[in-house]
C-alpha cells in the first residue's frame, strides 16, 4: 500500500465502511472479484422498479389499473372486503350519468367500488380506490339537510366523496344507517391507507 502524497504524516486513515445497501449487493464469485454492485434504492423502492403511472388529478372516476411491483393498499391480500349491498339506487354525481338508476348491486374489491343493474335498462358504474377520498352514510333527514336530496324513510344514503371534490350519491332501499355503517366499517382502514398512499406519491396523482 502506497500512502498518497496528500495524506499528511501522522494522519490515521479511518477504516472505510461500506454502506449497507452496497454490502448487501456484492456478488462475490469463486475468484474473489466483485462483479456487480446494485445501485441504492430510491425512496424505499428498488432502483430497477418502475413507479406506477396514475391518472392525472381530476380524472373521471373509473377502475384503477393494476400496478406491478408497488403494492397499493387495495391490492393487499389482507384487506377484508364488505359483503355486497343490494337494492342500490343511483341518484347523482357520477360523471356523464345524469339519469337516476334503480335496483343495483354494489360490490367492493381490489378494482374499486362497482355497481351493476340488471333487467330492463342494464347499467354499470365503477370507482377506483385511487379516486375515493371518503365514504359517508346518511339517514333520510341527514341527506335532506346536507344535500337537499329526499329518499325513502326506510332507506339510507351512501355518499362517495371523490378526490376531485365530486360527491356520488346512492340510496340503499330498506336498510337503516346503523346496519350499513357496521357492514362497511372495514373500509375505514382501507380509506386511511389510501390517503397515506396518495401523500407518499403526490407526483403520480
């Protein structure tokens, strides 16, 4: 070992410590030579991974695409999805859908909130979790006071609040608010995780 000229006499060269991400990336074959060093992760994501491309802010709610390599809160296998909700009427708020729709089935899954109405005048709607800011449950008097919408006395209103400020409103026939709140309680954890996910990746909204 030849000491460089710029090192002053008496200077003790400190021991070089490899960063953890480099140590973990060494590939040392039998000849003893290091052949590969992986670059460091960026924001906790492997360097060669691609960040998901999200729809732009204010995009029309729809099915969220599947994002490989970066797990979204709604794609986690541990999510407990509520049971489907029957007797759902669409009232207002969904982009491009001005007519009211009746007798729909509301389902929850990794793709988002989906609604289908069968029989005469089939209809479908979908809202990806990336676009859902919150879901609120209202009784007949509450929805009349807050949104000036009248529903049956035995019904409950579901208000899906989108990230662009839109409010998509549904009526669930013959279902009381306490029962529906209990049924959809598991979604509160998912919605909070989705909010944190959007904060972590604001440039991809």
